[in-house]
């Protein structure tokens, strides 16, 4: 399986596309100044205790208070509260926990009102980003994730990923970590650490200890509702979790992010540094790699499959529903059961991709085509589970019901990726009529006059539909050349296939859109 990462940086944020065998399987968006990413640690102030919910609302600086349930406090929350009080009161000055006396674990069935009080300060970690009208979901069971291990304060337990099945390998990894972990810290050994050397695991653990020391250094001075320790950017986080020898290319269109990613890859896998490339092409990076077209074809209500079948994806307040239809698939009418099985397998593969691509969470109900043979239903269930194994989000799949429905629950920690592919026509504003195309160039020239003469912009770029770009730039004495003689400066013209015919925008020399 060949993997590629394409990173598109724009003034509004960064979009990261993961391709497997040239097919888009994950799409992540990171807004500029996203202050509430999963893994960030904040100095929370308890705003309100809700005994009925056994939870608290916490001020972390977001417009809506964050939610902290009793079950997310962590067994050692009393130790965290004690440490916070001592560090902020200057009575505990060590960076590690060697001399710290832990408190006893809290009762699993206890009440939050016995642990927390209003206006109390408590370091909390973002467990779920703000979604829809809800604020962030929090946890005070802190952990710091690395590539091979996760560092857990106030614990002495070494846990090993269940996906590492070899007892010999599990014993080896446990001995490595036992020899290097600090006192009063637990460690979770991740799946990717399998068969890794002592030096790699030790370096990763030392990096995490260094982050904890940074946390301890900032803890006394961080104001309430401010961030104490930030997670890495989405690009580096994805690379930390999935980078392996299967990756062949990482293309980035922004020099600053290119340097950041290259430095990070050099740090964690020096042999893969050469695959990080800075994209310098003229057309947008997503169009160059065919991602824009895949996005438009993958995010609609209807998703077509290669064999002629299709999926219908519906979103409701309570759950997501996916209906599998055979469509105009050409198959033998004599063997309806076999036809249904083949369509369902093709659909199962696409459904596993759609869940990752759209990051659909909560309950998903899939209505497969009815099959009467139990072995076929079992084979389909096993095939869907195998395809879903590639999904990093926690999920559970129930066997098909007697009505042919498969229920899936999938963890969601970020807002769902929802790209509208059918929208009101921006040319006609839904009226069905557009401005006469013959006056399009008059509009462009009028705005060009305003931008160059009134706003005195330099080095601007005109973005238009490819047909319009060809009309402006082609010919012995092109319109572009006439503009050069008229205005005394060269106006770059960039074709954007995603634009409608009469759409145009001006970009400044800094690649920022000029508001007209």
C-alpha cells in the first residue's frame, strides 16, 4: 500500500489529505490559531458544579464553558490538584515527581461535588474539540503522547497495545521501558513501537519527559483559562501516528510548514526525510494531485461506486444512515445472492473509507442489500471489520441484524468533515439567470482599475475559470499584454477549475484575497 500526504496551506488554514494508492482516505482541516486541539492542556477554572449530571463546567477561555464529567477526572485527580496547589504556592519545585507523594485513587462511583469546588483551578486536557453548539469535552487524566509511547503522570503502570500479540516482544518492550521511565510515571507502549530499538524508544520517552518539564515550568505562572501545553500541529500529529516505510511522498506548498515537517521527520525517521518535498507548481496543489476532484465526488449525498452501484448518505440529529443500492450494475440475473454479495463487499470498502474521510462519529446504520445465506452475511461482516481495521478512531461493529442492518459506533473527537458539493449557484443566486457573459470582462477591467489605481496594489494575481484565463492570455497581442501597456505592471492570471464561469477574484502579492 503506497501512502502520500498532501498538505495545502491557505490564508484561512491548512488542509491535509492522506492518499492510499492515489485514493483519498482522510481529509483533515486545521484552522489558523486553532487553540482547542485534542491533547492541549489548559489551566481550567471550575465555573459550575452540576450534581445532577455528576459533572462540572470549566472555563478554558472558549466562548462556551467546557464539560468535565466525573468519569473523566482520572483516578489520580487528587494528586493533580495537590501538585497544582503546591507548585503554584512554590512549595514543590522539582520538575519530575520523584519526591511527590501521591494521593489515593478516587472512588469510581463517587460524586464530583466531593472532589471539585467552584473557582478551583485544575489543569485539564482537551478530549474532544468544540463540535456544533457544544464547548470542548475535557479530561483531567493527563497524558502526553509521543510516537512510540504515551507518558502518564501519577501512575506506575506499563501498558502495552493489545495489537502487539507476541509475548516475547511484549516482554522485551516492557523491560526497555522499566529501565528508563521516571518514578511516579506510567507508560503506554503504542503499536508502532513493535520491533523498535532501545535508542528510538528511549529518545521518544525523553522527549515526553522534556514536555512534562515544560508543563511544570509553566504551571506556576499560567493564568486561569490559558493554555499551558499545546499539542503539535495537525500535520506533525498525523505523521507521528501513521508515518512508516509505506510513505513515498509528502508534498507541501508552504515553505514554513515544509521546514517544520522536514525537521520533524528528520527527528523521528531520518531515512524518510528525502520524501518531504516543497511543491512549487503553478496550479493549486490539490488540483495538481487530483484531490479537488476526489473531494467533489466523495462528499455528496450520493457516492457512486466503480461497478455501477451507489451509496446514499443521510445525516440526522441522532445518527447517520447509509443505504446501499445496486444501481445499474450489470450482473447475472440468475444468481441474485452472488450479485448482492459482490455489491455489498464493494460498498463495505467504500463505507470504511467514507467514515474516515468524513470523520463521521456516533451511531452509523448501514442498510446493505438483503442476503439470505448466513455464510455470506458472516463473510460480509468479517470483510467490513478488516476494512475498518485501517481506521485509527475507536469503533465497534455489530453483526448484521435479521433485517440486514449493520450498526457501527465510531469515536468522534473533532467536528465532522462536511463539505457541501451541491449548493446554491453563486452565479445566479438560485434564480436560474446569470449576468450576461459579454459584460464579464467589463467587470474584471473595472475592478482591475480600482485595485491598481485606487488601492495601488502591486504584484496582483487574477483568478478566473480556465476558459476565461485562456481568453485573457492567448493570442498575438493578448488582453494580458494590453493590460501591461495600460497599467505599467504585469497582472498574473491563474486558472482555477473549481470556479464557475463568471467568478473571479484578485489576490495580493501575499496571496491574500483582495476584498472588492
